């Protein structure tokens, strides 16, 4: 029996273009007079989306920002109605699709727990029995009796998620709001989601962490500009999505600068070097560990989200290996100020010679913003002068 059935769902919004662009225009429009109004323009956020989610399965949704993922979740949680099509859901739904959704800003955290539980049909007695567990999981003991309007976005996310998983839902719907938490809490949430999956809870997860989609989900879909591009196994869907992001990077559209962050004005690479055995080195022995250390500065004064890629090349430009949080599906957060990043390789099996390490910055959708080619020069020494590119561990056996 299916827990969620989405049957040919479309969602249209009407965009109004006659907005005031300045205070002067706003004041002018307050004067009563006859003037033609620009008719609203239709915008289809979702186009013909269909999916069947059997009971006890987990479903992942991937796609760029603005692709329609959150609109679909709002329809599934009945906070929004489809323009066309039908949705059928069986089972108690617990959802976390927007920070602070369902929280009254003037109520304390404890009072909001009771409020959310009552909305989900949980008795006060049951929630009192679970209150200590909710507070423990959210890690906000000192603030549980403080009005949530004083909470940070991370505290809101922790409390919201803790309530959502504590009401014994049959269906758990979670949006990307967990990205605001610290890395340790994100992993804690993923561990809990995996436990609920093993216990038979149906899970619908929207996440930019493609590795989480691959690791946790049974099925996945990729939505782009409101259209389902692919559905199937998480590995197949994530691979198709990753390839599309790489195609976007290669295409370098002319208007990309208008849509993306300007790396020259937001992020700076202050310095970069390699270490081996906790020492800064310019030469490393083939087979030894190596770390690429990067110090980046966010000069915007606000937190940004993006990706970093590293490529190891020969001086003639031949790429030997590349590593990217785009391909790994793990976006990075850059708080205002300096951020240190590192790529750690347990063993580097390159042949004897000179190499260059390049660093690339991408926006949160995987579009290339800026590259620092040849940011680091590296020499590799090998005990054997092997031809080719790699010195692979091996042994000869005589039978």
C-alpha cells in the first residue's frame, strides 16, 4: 500500500510586476488616479509531477534552489493546494519544511513543544513524558523556557527537528532546514533519520547533501524548473544531477555573473599550502599522507554557502585527480571572516615529478565562480622511477 501518491500535480503562481522600485514610485502610486495595471504573469512552479511512495520506504528529492522542491513539500503537508492533480496521503505526517514554522515567537520553547504536539494530535500527557528527550536531543536545556523569538536559526532548527521526530510519525518530511545547524548536529539528525528508516517510518527528504540521499534513501527524484527530470535509484538520480551541474559549469552562460555571487567581491583565497606529517612541505614522498590547507575569507559580512574543488595537474595541464564538494554533494558554509579548509589524503601515490594544485570556488548550485590555477606547487619523490602517472602498491608472487 502506498503511503504517498502524487498524481499529475501542477502548481501555478501569479507574479505581479507592477511593484514600486523606489520610495518615490511608492508615494506616487499612493495618489489616487487612473492608471493601467500590469496583469499578473502565470508561473508554473511544478509541472506534471507524479510519484508513488510505498509505506516504509524513503524518498529523496534533489534539485537546484528554485526548482520546485519546497513547493512540492508544502503541497504534501497540505499548507498549499495544487493547481491541478491530486495528492493522497495515508498516515500521521510530521514535517519540518520551514524554520520556525508552527512556532509562536512570544511562546517559550517548552510552550511551543506543547503547541506543535497538539497540532499533530499528541496529548499533553504524552508530550510531558517525552519532554526531557526532546530537550536533550535539541541541546537547548538553558533556553527551553526562553521565548523562541530570541533563538538563533540553528536553535529553531534543532527544536523543530526534535519535536518532529518525537511524535512517532508514520511519515517524516524534512526539508533542507537542517543545513543551518552545526556539522555535529547535522550528523546526529541523519543518524536519527536512518534509525527511523530501519524502524519502518516512511521518510521524504530534500537535501543538497547528495551523499546522504545515496546513503539513506531507497528511491530519489530530480526536479529542475518544476519538471521531474529523472526518478529511480538514488545512485542513478544523483549521477544524472551531478552530470547536469558539471554541464552548467562547462557551459558558463553569459548571464551567470548576474545570477551568481561575484567571487571577487565575496571570497578571497588568502593562502594555500600542503602539509605532510603535520609539517608544511613543498616535497612529499610518494605514498605519504598529504593535506591541502586553504585559508579563505568571506568579506560580505554574512554567511554564504558554496563548494570548493581541488585538482592535481602536471605542468603540461594533464589532470591527474580532482576532488569536489559538488561531486560529493556536501556544500560548505562560509561564515563571515576567515575559514580554514583542508583536503586530507591518507596516501598520495604519484610518480616522481612536479605537479600543480588548483583551487576552484563554486556557488551553492555548483556553478563555477573563480579558479586559482597553480595555487600550490608540489614536488613528489619516488623510490622507484616508474613510468606513467601512479605508483600503485603491489607485490610480485612467484608460484
